[in-house]
C-alpha cells in the first residue's frame, strides 16, 4: 500500500482526527532521546526514518481495529505512549506507522481494599502518583523519567524506579493487564495476588518493547504513603569497590531501604563539587515506611558504616539528590552538551556481586585508552538485590568529525560496555529496555534460550509487523 492508501484506510476505520500525517507530528512522535540522535538533531540533521502517519486511538476497540488493518496489510508498526525512549525503541521504519496510545489517558479505578489502581496505557505516571498521594497512597515507582513516562511504556520497557530496593521494578508492581495482539485480538490477564496456573503470561508483555502486542490497560499495586517518617543519610567511601562491598553487606543482612545509591568520584565531582573530597565515592541511603521500620533500617545501616572506613556526610547529599533527581527531563530538548561539541549519555547494565566491580574497573580502564576524544566516564549503582546490583554508566565524548561521526563513536562506547559486561557474566540492559541499539548482542545475552524469543514472535506476530529491530537480530 502507498502512503495515501494507508492513511485513507485508517481514517475510514477510526475517523479523521485519529490519524495524523503532518511532518511535525510524525517527527515529534518519532523522537528518541539517545545521545547521538540528540546531537544530530541539534546539528540540523534529520536522519530519523519517516513514518507514514501517527495513529492516536482512544480505546482498546480502536487499537484492535487499527492493528487488524495494519496486520492484514503487513505494515510495520511501532507502539508508543510517553515517548521518553533513549534506546531507539520508538523510531519507526520507513513507510511504517506509529501507534500512539498517549490519548488513552484515564485512571479507571482505585481499589483501596485490594490496594490496586487500574489505568489506561497513556496515563502519565506523574499524574497517577499525585492522584494517589492526595489519597494517602503511592505507586512506589519513581524512574528518572517520572515527568514524561506513561504507564504502557513503563511495562513495555521493564522500567524500574529510584526507590526500587523497597518497592521493586514494574514487574513486581504489575498485577494484571489488557493487551491487543498484532492481529487485533484483545486479551486480558486478570488481577490476582498470585497464581499457580502455568507460566505467568504477564511476562510476555513486560519488557517486550511492543514486539508482541500493544498494552492498553494495566493494574498496579499501591502502597501506603509515609514521607513524614523517612530516614536518610550519606557517607563518603574510598572507591567504588569498597562502596559495592558496603551495599552488599546492607542488602545481604536483610535491610531494605527504599534508596541505595553509590556514585563514583567522577559523578561526585559533578553532583557534589566542592562539598566532598573528589577522590571519594558517595553512598546515599533513604528508608521510608512506618516510623519503627525506618528507624530500625537507619540504625542497622549506621552500624555497618562503623565497620567500614567511611566519612559521615549527614543528610544534605540525599536531600540535594531528592530535589534534583528528575531535572534532566526538563532539559531533554535543549542543546546542553551540543553547544560544547559533546555527546553525553548513559548506559545501564547489571551483574552478580562477583562480577560487578570487575566490569566497572575494566570499562574505566579500556575506554580512555581506546577513545582519545572521551571527556568523561563515570557511573553509579542505584538498584541492588541479594544476588547483585547495577551500574549506570555516564559518559561524554567530543565529536571530532561532525554529526556523521557521533553515532560511530557512540557505538564504540557502547561496544566496550557490552563486551565487558558479557565477559564477566552480567546483563547488557538493566532498566531502559534494550531498544534497537543493543539488538546485535541479544544472541550472546540470551544464549541457548534465544530461539524461544523467536518462537514467541512467530506465534504472536507471524507477519512481523510490531516494532521491527528490537530484541530480534533480523
């Protein structure tokens, strides 16, 4: 089908106002915030593949109609909601369609007895959180993208929040969901605290990045909101390895603060310049919940600090982080680094305790040697588990040969991070989703289980219309 046939067919099904094909709307819906794309846009290059149109359904029925049409005509389709992707995951194929659920924006129910909230896929997380706070509850889910993120995208990318040590990731918060398969079939996974009835079908869609279906509605857990009983504290420690040992001891001993963060010396220079010795790493902790619980967690962590060589920093570093933790969202469309000729971005990985420090040290050693134009490489750990933790690398490099070289140098950085992570037994993506820029490492990431992912795709999307390029190498 040509462009006009696609647009006319969708408008006949859904109505004129649901199908938009102006260049401005298509460009906005295609925008991904990965570092090299940002540089290219600020440099005047518009190299993002062009979709035919953006479809904005307002109901599950309209999603089903749209997908039925797109599947029948084998038209590449990219599901989208909030548009805060930093992994190329929402960039469309040339001649494809963007299926944008951002207007499916509604809190459908709040069940205080069962501690659940149900909302449509395009409902902003910030709106949900404010709605709950006013009623004495919280989602417990605070990703850095909080001001931008929508519910559907959080599930599709397997999101995690900054208070994850207490509340878990989106996979721990999701109770049930509704989704539409590639052929337009609507399926619903009912709400239940736990079931033993076969594989957990929710996980077909959690982290699927839209390649197996379009999430239209979700029910998530809620929690009591106790901001008035928070405990928080910070310590400086000599380096990342020592800090990781400290965190492991806290988690393995059974303490569950909401926030557990470790920033290396490179990040300390940016975040706490002048107030903390720049050759130290910094540990930030925050506990919340009933007062007796937070007090016990605080006392336990303080006792562990006494056993390590730390410098007591009090509460101010944590208070400062709380105030500024989402500021990056307000500057994503500003040329903050471009004006200095720099591409800056992040890449998050995870690994068991036995490998995480080795990955960090190997990357810190390799990148400056292999990239003379590197200006910074730092990192922090922000999500910890009994088995291990994550490292969220932050990096920047000077663009030497114009926008054309921004992508190649960007992928040099990513390649080093991927190689060392896999070498030491880690996982190459922790919480942003894999997107399209990590796809070539998927066979090594999944190993002998990788063919299962392909079989799922064959079963649920045999015409291969949904989000081509994510997870599957072909």
